[in-house]
């Protein structure tokens, strides 16, 4: 298929997955913010600053007279001038889909178009302004509807592969970003007693945000503490939003779309990452090693992203200079 | 009682929509002082309520009902016409706020009580020291419907009988806390505590501004830990199940909720089977050993071989497996003897006897009608008393003297004469009130109680807050949800007085910005070059 079409499909998938995970993260933080106190067994240190770091969404400078929360929520939800806000991601997905109307099923296009319009309408009606998070449930549901329609009605061809490849790589990248921020390295100055419960609290909040709490409770023979949760979100192949499940799926999509997967550095590199994840799953991971593992996996995934761009779309991935420098 | 003057109201001047509210004269109010000013720990919450205004609150109330119906958080309610209907659990949008110091007091009182009750149950089925020392009469204990002969001589694996318990607390005119009753059989309501908090966060997050409310969401984890601790020692992680009588049970929602939250199977009697004095559940992979059962079914029904023979819900042979120590049951079989309303009378003495402490929270003055002297005393002033059947729960058969008609008084006298041992009488406690939203988005005082939940694993843990039930009818003191009662989200404030959350140093990893879509002309040329 045309590289441009493949590229647009891939990014359509990425934008929808990005909007969904941003919504999950903000929703999760609203829940965290409602609770918590100094004397709780498990306090949570995730904050509005953390979200900004996850998204890499520019500086923390805040306009006077507004709370950081209101500022961050607006910037990541309804601010069109911010390329990573939910409204921008959904808008970009819809613009992409408009150019792909002959490729994606009509029902999926209609669902996405309605999603975009209804989201704007709800934001105009001030659903976020009054502090209710129902907008985030709506984003989660609408993206599930889109993926469901695409899965049910789309021919399993290259177009399908690139659309879902985009969705999965974005999901893996977002989960890794959230893990890195929720479970930062233990600082040498920290006293163990306060640091461990905090990491456990963060891990639980993250697990709930990605909708994996029940899956974790049913599958893991361990309480939801930092280390088992991190392992679950990295390695558990049976949980669809884990990094391992996402990269597996991504590899299947690329192998199917590529006429010669054995000669594709993108597919090879990805296969190496998958093997690396499996090897790490089989070894112990101390609390100190977790942040290192996140960083290394994230770095490798970024290399895979670059390879995908150069192999299939023939261009460089646009990662803003400021942050990579 | 007239409304407070406008200048007494904190926001009445600035906000035309401020909700007028007058505390009920002579009653303790949970949110306001008699002057009409909010208590210091409720001031911020009341201010936020006024900021929302009555119209918006009314609209949010409708949204709440939709959310509860969608999520299936309902209960069966008997309507005035006698029909039973599925209704959204009535959550009042005005939370009940408990300060850190007050909670310290409540939780120490509940902890002490649960510990004494647990000791009592162990003693009754063990050495019976409290009986031999003459503190509690044996005749009374042995005649309680909750006394289980089959439990005689049993010893649960970690010595815990009452794994999950709830104490119903009330506050009188002077704001003094009192224990109204104990629930150590199968106390229900915890799922509403958790769902209420989630719903409040979604519907009125504004109210939480400036408060550090202690979380309740870790209850399922506490419960799971307690059940794991109670399981007999075997190799590997014990298998825990929640046992429900089935979807027809009014608390089925809660059974499913707890199983889901703990990530364990929700079983019915027909899923369980006993082989060679060990309990198994039937799975698609054959039989799987069960180590601990959290039973949400009355103990009379659990084993037709040893308890009620007509039980179709039970598992034949389960008591044998239990007695052999191959499976744990929580709460243990026989705990019902401790929450009988006639035994309640003796709980303060139990606390002194077992723990050598004075009770932190006192009982409501109670008379046992079996005793002729006490009965005469009560008969004389029955119109000022509350009379309760000893073996019932859920507000069934409760007689409230001050609001009873002559006919009802006469009938109650007959009932007592028929079987005095079945009844106790208590002084009427004028329950404290809390501001509650009533029709038309107005706020009015309504009676409340509080049921904190305790989980006894390695130690006794008490979930911050508990279930606040509220009588939705004006003047009514019946708070049971089966009789038209509602509930409130119950906030326990953090130890720092509840203002603001603790600040953590934030030391984030550096992260690349999210990549952006990048199809360019140049990219196209490279594409042609590279392939």
C-alpha cells in the first residue's frame, strides 16, 4: 500500500490510543486527588506535575490566579494549541481519518467523527470546567467503540495492520511513561520507611487508571504492591495493555504487513525487544532495578519507532529537538 | 425554630443561592453548631455546597440516580403498596465529616469492642471462664438463637472468630457517642461505603477541595489479607472464595463487589463440594481445593447434615471439613451468640473482664425483659422506650414508644407477655442530625447513625469512616435502607486537621516529548531513495 496511507493509518491509531491513555491518566489522578492524607498506610505522590512530565508537555510555568490542577487539566484536555491535549489528539485522528475514508470502514469513520464533534460539544458545555471527569469516561468509551468497529468490520490487510500497529505502539509507550513517573528511582536520601508505601500507592493508582486492577487481582498471586504491579504492566502477556502484550501484537502486525519481515530492521529490533522483555520477566527485579529497566525498555521502543518510520514511511520520526537533546 | 439570621451564615451575604439551613433544636448536629454556623471542620465543605447552589445540586442528584442504576448499585425496597422494587441506593450528596481526633476516639472504641467480642465467642465455645466467674449467665447464652452447639470446642486457625464486624454507633443530644448494636455475623454495607466514595468523586468533586479525606478503597485488600491469615496452613497461596446465597439475596451486589475487588471466585453452595473432609470448588479443570470461605450466608444454612436439614443452599459435610481444620470459615460458625441483643447488655462487662479496661464508648441503657423487675420498670414507661426483638436485624419488629399509637402499645405489651426473653428495651436516643438534601434541592436536618467496619486479620483494622445511614423522612429515626433510609459518604479527615495534602518532593525522570506526526515532502524523497 502507499507509504503515505500506511503512515496516516499508523498515526490515526496512535492518536486515538494517546487520547485514551491521557484520559485514563487524568481520570486516575482525579481519583487520587480526592483521597489521601499524611497518616495513610499508602500515600500517593502522583501529582499534576507528574502528568506534565509523562506527556512531556512543556514547562510548568503557570498563569497567576489559577491552580496548577486547573491549568494542567485544561492544557491536556481542551487546549487546542497544545498538540498532545485530548482534543488535539482526537482532532488529529479525525483529520487523518478524513483522508482515509476509502480505507477505513464507514462505521468506524462515523464513530470517530461523532466522537470528535461530541467531545468538542461537551467541552464547550463545560464538563471539564465543573470538575466532573465524565469527559474522560466518554473518551475511553468512544475509543473503545472505534477500535471495536474497526476490529469487527475491517479486512485483515495492510491497512488493518498499520492502524492497529499505531494503536499498540502508542499504548506501550504511554504505559512505559506512566510507569517511569509513578515509580521513580529511590533517592539515596529517602528513608526506606516512607518511600516504599508511596511507591505502592502510586502503583495501585496506576493499575486502576489503566483499568487493570481486576485483571491483576485475578492473575497475580501477590498483593498490588509496586514490584508485582510493575512486572504485571511490563510482562503480563495476558493483559492487553501491558508492554509485552502490546509489543507482541505490534510484531504480529508488522510481520504481516512487511513483504520480507526477516529483512526488516524494525521487525528484527522489535523481536529483540520482545525477547528482552521475556528474559527480564524470568529474572528478579529489585526496586533499584525497576527504573533502569523502564528507561532501557523505553529507549529501545523509541528505536523501534524510528525504524518503523524509516522502513515503512521513509521519513524520520519527528521527536522535538528540545527534549531529545 | 426560625432560620438563622443571614449575617450568621458564612456565605449568605455573598451568594444569593446559599442554602438556608436550621439545625434541629435540642439535637446535636453533625455539621452545624446551634448558632447556625458550621463546625470548623465542615466549614469548607458547606461553603462548597453553597457555591454549587440548590439548582445544580438537584441536577446532580438526578445524575447520581442514573449513575447508580447504570452501575447496578441498587437494593430491593418495599414500597408503601407492598411491592418490592429495585431502586438506586439513595446516597445523599452532603457528606458527613468526622475530624481526625474524633475518629481516633471512635476507632479505639470499636477496636476494643471487637476484641472483647472475639474473646467472648472464643470463651463461650471454649473454657467458659466468663460464665464460671458469673459475669454472663449460662442460661442466657445457651438459649440465644445464635448459640451454635456445633461450634463447641472449635478453635479457628489464628484464633479469630469475628473476622468482619460492624458496630452501629449513634450520638445523643449532647454529642456523646454510644454503641447501639454489634454486628458480628454477616455485617453488610461496606460496598456502599466504597461505591459512595467513588460516586461522590464523580458527582461532586468540588466538595473535596481543601480536604484530605482518608481513603477507604483498600478495604478489599484488608479483607483478603485477613482471609489469607485465617486460612489453614498449607503449601502455596491459599484459595479464598466469597460464598453468596445467590442473586436473589438483597446484598448480592455486595457479594459480587467484594469477590471482584479481591479477585476471588464468587461461589454458591452448588459450586462447593466436600471430599474426605476437605472443601473443593468445581471448576472447568476439575476440583480445586478451597482454603478459606468468606460466607455471606446465615450459618444455619451452611451444612444440611449438621445444621438446618432443610437448607438447599448449604454444602453437606462442610462442618466436618471445618472441624477438621481443613477449611476456614469467616465469620466463624457461632459468632451470632455475641451480637444477640440480650448479650449486648453484657459487652461493657466483657470489656472489663477480658481486657481489664473501661469501655471507651458506652452502651445505650438497656433492660432485659426476661427479668421481672426490669420488665415492670419498662412496662410502666413503655411509651418512652424502644423495644427490640433480640434475634432480629435490619430494624425488623422494632417498636418505638414515643411514636406508637395506643393500639401498637397494647400489641407490643401482648408480644412481650408472650415471650419476654425475646425482647429488650432501650432508652430512646434522640439521634444526632446532619444536613441532608431533601426535595427541591433544599437542605434539612435528618437523623443519622454510623456503622464503622472492622477487619480482624493479624490485628484489628478499622476502615476510616464507615457507613452513615440517614433517615430520609422528617422526624424519623429508622435509618435502615430496607425501610427507606439513605446513606452519606463518611469522611475521616487526615491527622493534619485535614487541610491540604502532604507535599512530596517531586523528582521526575527526564522524558522525551511525545513524538508528533511527521509526513514531509523530504520524507517522501527519502522513501523513494531507500526502497
